């Protein structure tokens, strides 16, 4: 046997043994979606906030996560404040009108005012209450006679008043560490006179694809753009670092390059094919901590750790890569769940193999959920009453041009109402 052939044979035998060893010792293999979700939570707790910290302006902080709790440096409002236009009064006086109008106060007035027993003072929304008052009589509940005599209704203490320190007390934690800044939070930050905040730097994520067919241009790389779009949605900073052919050494070299980033996400090469080298490369460079989730599509998902960096290996099929992100990475990054709504199913869905969580894509039309692949959907594969095959539908990227999806372990019947996870 030629020397080159012996080396190839030895290498092949070694790879087979490595695959068998991993199969025997890996704890998280062929796990359920529920187990995978729990593991994503564990990974998030361990890795998600292991990032550097930077300061950003509040106006640029939308979607960023606080690296330290936000603590109020003073109380707000500083004084009792009117929440309605009307008259500042002493509540005990509102049982014996009329009251004498002693003046007026507007929001922004810095001068301190006061009222005596039997007096009232006109007040605008947002103005500080004069000393001695504890309630506000609304304009619409009032009546004025002889220019300065006020009549109205009985009031209790605190009516239409926000008391000093109601919003924030000095030293109070307003937003917790790790909180993701929302648009409404910027109002709070601005109100507390905060101009800059400490946040975690965005995840720098390396993205690459595997496969001879991708490198040769025979098949267009559609996964990488989708992965990068998802990562941007998760507020990451993705970087595409290229494609790699089905060659062990080149795959390994590309994975080593990806460890220069905070984490890596790749697609293809994670199943059990002869040329699926991603698992082997991760095993040699670090550790594979999870492989295969019992979902269809999206089963051949792998998670590895190399130099304390995470690498997610996604399936090569676009629909499989999409579901692996949707049901796993989405949870790791703490993205909000999809909105759901109940719809009746337009056709039967027959699940052929038990033990899996099946993801069925739907188009919503005329108030019904039409399964992608059935008649009436944009992807017309199956004839009426023909068995539904999730894998066949998942093989077409057109299945992703849908309105939502349902996760099910059992058959679904025409007319059943199901919770559809919506893309809109």
C-alpha cells in the first residue's frame, strides 16, 4: 500500500475512533429541546457577561446592558408636585368653601410659596405645591365667584399630588446590573441627570461557513448573512471571516482564527457525514459540550468551548440553521420570545417519528394557519391527504418565508387551534 494511502487510512481510522469516544462520553447528546433550553440558560449565566466594560452616552445606549446598577444620587421629585392643573389647597379646608385665591404657581417657579388656612393658590401641572397645601382641586371641579372666591368638592390629602421622593429616593437602585436599556429607560436616565452609563461591550462574534459546495460557489452561502442579521438583532457585533472547505486542517485553522473573537457561530459540518469536520476540530482544540437537539429541523447543533470561548456549530440547511438560532441562541442572548396567537389549522399534520419537537412553518391567511408545503401555501409540495413530512419542507429555504411556526410533538388535526409563534 502506498505511503499516502496508509496515512489517509490511518487518519480515517483515528477520526472514526474519536467520533466513537465522543459518543460514549458526551453527556449532552441527542437531548430534548427542554434540556437544551436549560443548558442555554447555564451557558448564559457562565459566559454572557464575561465581557469588557465601556462608557456610552445615554442617547446611544438603547439595547445596551448595564455593567453596574443605576443608583439615584438624589430623590425625585424634590418637593410635592401637582399632577393636574387646578388649585393647591389644604384638604381639611375643602369641607368649608369658599376659599380665598391667594395667587398662582407655574412649573419651573423657583420661589417658595405658602398658603394659610382658608386660602388656595392656582397651580399648573408639574409645579411644586406651596407650603401648607396637600391636595389639588382640578379646574374642572372648581368654580370661581367674585374674582377670587373658590368653590369646589371635598378632597382627601394627596389628591392629584405626587409627593417628594415618590419616583426615586436617594441611594435607591433604579435599574439593576445587566438590565437592557429600553427607550423608556432613557427618559428615566435623563431625568436623573445621567449623561453616560457603564455598559458591557457588544459581543464580537466570528461567523463562517463550511463546505466544498460553498467555497466553490456551487451553492450560495445564505446562512452567514442570516446568522449575522440575527446577531445584529441580538445587539452583537458580527464579523464574517470567510468560508472553509471540507478539510480537517483548514477547518481547524478557521476555528482557531475565530477564537480571537468573543465567540463564534458557524454553519455546516456538524452532522455525522464523512466530511463533517467541525466536531472533530472542536474536540481536538477544546471540548464539545453539547451535540444534537431532538428538534426537526435544527437537530445537528453543536456547542463547544475553546480557550474559554464559546463556538456554536449550526446545521448546514438554512431552515435548520434558522431553527437552531431561534430555539437556542435566541435564549442564550436573552432575546424576548416571539408573540403568539391562536389560529385554527387548515390541514392535518401527521408526525411520523415520535420523540422529537417538530417545528412546522405556517402562513396566516383568512384567519387560518396554512402549513407550508400544503395546498394554499406559497410552498406547494404535498397533495391533499398526503402525509406531511417536516424534513422535506425544511429542505426548502422558501419555508422560511412564512408568518410563524408551531412546535409540536404530536399530530395536529385540521381545525385544531394552536399557538403560532409569529414573525410579525
